C-alpha cells in the first residue's frame, strides 16, 4: 500500500465529505481525498479505514484506493478540514426561516462541537461561532445587544472585528445557550455572572471564561478563549531578548525580593509571570500562586483561585499561603495597600514575590506603590526590578514585503536610535488570505526593564517622582518601550505604525 506523510487542503475534494459525519471519519480514522480515474483515493490508518473506504467508494460507483498515513496526520487533517466546512454565515443562512426564539436545550458533554451538526438552530449557531473563533485565533468573542439587533465581534491580535449581526429575536436564546454550557443561572438576568466552559473544538482543548452582564438592551456576554494545548511560553518566546532578558533571569535567580510586571489590561502580564514560573519550577522549590482566575494549570505549583464572595481575596489568600513553607509566591495582581504590604513583608522575610501592577511604565510602578501607602524605605529594600510591557502585532510572514521608510519614519527612527544609522528598508504585510487581509499575524511583546540599582534606590528613598527615576535610569542604560519597539521594527518583526499605535495610547491616556 502506498504511504503518504502529508495531507494538504488542495488534495481534498470536499464533495466526497458531504454526508460523512465527523464521528464516522474520526471513528474509522480515514479521510476521502479525491477521484483519480475510476478510483476514490483516501488516507487510512489501518484495516478499519479500508473497510469504511470500501463502503463510501461503493456509493459513488468507484473503486477504493487506500493510501496509508499515520493516525495523527489523518486526525489533524480531519479536524482542519471539517472546521472549514461550516462558517457562521452559512449557518445563519440555513436557519433564517426557522424559529430563532426557541430556548437553548441542554448541552451534552463531552462531545466534540464539530459533531453537533444536527442540533437545534441556536446550538449550531453558537458552535459555528466558537469554531470560527478558534480558526481565526480569536482571544475573545463579544455578543453585544443593541436596540435594533445583536453585534458579534471577535478580538484577533488585540483588535476587535465585527463578524455577524444576528436578528434581535435570537438574543435571549443565544445568551441562554451560553449560560447553559458555562453552568450559569439562566433565570437570573439582573446580576452579572461569571462561568467557565471546557470544550473540544476541532480536536483542540479550549478553556473559555464567560462573563455575562445586564445592559439597557438585555444581557451582554464576553467569552475569553484559552487554548490549553498551546502550553506556557518561555521568556524568549514572548519577545524578551538582550539586556532586559539577562537582567530578568538574574533577578529570578535571587532568593528574595519583589519582581513586578506592569502594563494595562491585555498587555500580556500574566503570560510573563507564567513564563517566569516555568523557568523557576523545579522539584527543589515550593511555588504557590494566588490568581483571579487560574488561567493555566502548572504541574508542581500550588494555585489558589481568588473568590471574594467567600472572603478569599488576594490579601487573605496571600496571608494564608505564607504558612505553606513556600519559596516563591506569585500574586496575580497588587490591587490595594493590604496586598502590597503583605507582599513586601514576604519578600523581606526570605521569599521571592512575583506580581503585577496597572501602570503605564516601569518607573510609574514605584510611585504607584508609594501612593498606595507603602513606605519608600520598604520599597527600596524589597524591589528587585520592574518590567513594563505591551503587545504589538507581528508582520504576517506570508505577505511580508520590504519598502523604503518615509521621511516621517526616518525622522522617528533617528530620534530613537541615538546617533545610529537608520535602516535603508523596513517591512510591512501587504495582506493575504492567511492574515485575513490585515498584514499582521500573531503578537509579540515590547518591554522596558527598570533594575533597582543603588542610585535608583537612593531616589526612591528620597520620594522622587517617576520622571526623575526614569532620567537617572536612562543615564544607566535604561531603554524605554518605544526604544524596544524601534528595535523590533528594524528587525522586521513589527511595523512603525503598530509601535506608534500602542505607545501613543499611553501619551493620550
């Protein structure tokens, strides 16, 4: 039997998939490919696939021609191809004349969503939305009710994009369906609710955080998608390099002190904390975290989920875990004086503490702690370094092209390169099917890392403001977010437009 090791989309004739349920092709581990003369070619993994191929070929009056392929290759192709066969718009078109106002029925778990094709219209619509969100690498799905209708938007690489405008009549059924599969109370429509869903979507293990809130026109839902199979990224993979990477690794090797990661919501702070824990996690060290919520499970790490409803706050959770003989503590966020105070105390008594703050830049974290009420001498004694970060979209590798920089770009580059000669060519994405015409695919971080040196420590003790601290740090070689962004522009990772879009938000704020 002929063997193949790769199944491309262009090898598959979709007409042969019609009428073949996902459960049938997955269960028999076989995938019809295309017709060749009077034969139907199909990828099979074993004799069971050959028997299934014979049955399918007979219905088309063709002879079966099995091609052996590893089971993993066939299943990957099946998930990929079947996730492309039913788009949101196709589902909407197929149920236009049906009764949209029906209440969602109970979800049967754990089924692969791709197999639920014959269910009620509202179920098929939500399934199609979830599958399309995974296919487009969306991090969030927004279901937003308005006076005249509903708007469904996906956030892809940090940018929201409208996907669908379903009729207003299906709002209650769609929200009810979301509530059912996330374990929420469908009768409660006056109060905000938070839930969680864990599903298989096209063979991918997806964890979904659900938030439902009441608005003037009904309930609004936001679904945050986390692909559990992607795993935790390393420090290098999130975009850290050079001096900031070296300083952070050195700081993580210390026995005690506080390391802070700052930035606005959605800037990747939690991802950086997880990457840091990934480097620190060994059998010899006891690590405990207090998070809201626990986004990824870390083997060998004790993770506490904050629950304010029962009094388990960051402060009370942190106070409790100090009695757990821990070496390293991660606190999801420092939100108040009590949490900050306990964190500082823990760092001064021999623990390494990792946490986040919401500030625009690294020097601003110091003034924020002082404003919270922490004494400057305690900050100076405990703080090791502060990493500020943002996420920028990266250029799509499929449509990446070089171009000569404009006069405005050259002027900006020269200001940020401190006398270095600017590049002759920059890069941008022209837009293609792979990136949905955006020119960008994926994101990476831009960073600034403030190391607490003796001079910076003296300024903290003297209650100097963040501008004075930044000025002193610049004399010691500190590089700002925009400096790091320019380096990534020159390297062809992102564009000047993208760096300006992200950094100008701070100046406008």
